């Protein structure tokens, strides 16, 4: 066997392994989002992945994660204000509290669940989730208030958590309430948001009705200038 043929055989073997890996990924079920943990025996495949930086991820383990799952988009959730290196493999960073990780992913799923219908560009998704600048998560919950006032109160209480003077460039806002939002509800939400964001900002909305009386929850991921 010549040196050239040996090199060719190795390259052929590498290509075969890559093809088998890709075929294996394509045959596994794919979910929309998944929160990944390091040192897992196996990973679920998802369209968009999330990791918590404080779980101990590093550049090498993140590269391995992407290789095993074929992830195209990966967001990092940071649960402390401690300065950390921004890994190149991550598409965006979102600051939140430790007990808010699940809500952040819920906002993302809700706001983008109909993305195929509205044609949201993947780059808009990344920018609204901290691709160019870090994003932050806020939330509020309102109970025991008449339906006519709870949505308006909730959105104003939510937006008041954003420090004064910040110019909001991108936002994902999710609304969970005990009733399907009326036109008046949506007008109140849109008016409150438009009064708080920059003129050329982009906002993605999501909303769900749940079986819980006298209840309204709102969560938002935002990027400020």
C-alpha cells in the first residue's frame, strides 16, 4: 500500500464516519428547545439549545455538545453578574436568576412558536436574545385583579423593571393569562411597549390562555442600547 492510498483510505473512513453521524442525527426526534447539562450520557436533539454558564461549561465541552447534536443555534443563560468569557460557539447570552431558567426558555418558545407563519429571520432571533449585546430577562405576575385591568397593570409593572434611560432595541414578550387576550388588551400592551422602546426596535410577542382564574403572567427578554 502506498502512502497516497493510505491517506485516501483515512479520508474515506473520516467521510464515512461523518455521513453515519449525520444520518444518525437525522433519524432521532428533534424538539424545538432543550436545556443541556454537561457530562450527560446522551443529548436530545433540538433546533435551539440552551446552557447555563455556571454549570461549568467551557469552550471544549460546548464544541463537543454542538458536534454531538448538530445544533445550529446555542444560547447561554448567565445566572450571576460575574464577568465570564464569551465563548465563540455561543450565539447569545441572556442574564437571569437561577430560578428563572425555565421561564426564559418558555418566553423563547412562545414568542417563536409561530415563526414559520410570520417568517422571523434567524438573525433577528439571535439579536433579540443577546447575540450582539447581552440580553436580560424580567417577569411579573398579577393575581386577584379583574380581567379588564390585569393585562394593562402587568405590562406596565413589567416594563417599569427596566432601568430608566435604557433604549430597548429588541424584545421578546410572552403573556400567559386566564383568558384569550381581547383587542383592547393587545392595544394596551402595544401602546405600553411602544412608549418604552426605540423607534426602530423589533418586538416579538407570544401569548397563551391557561386554566387559572384571576391570573396574568408576563415575561420578557430584552436587549438595550
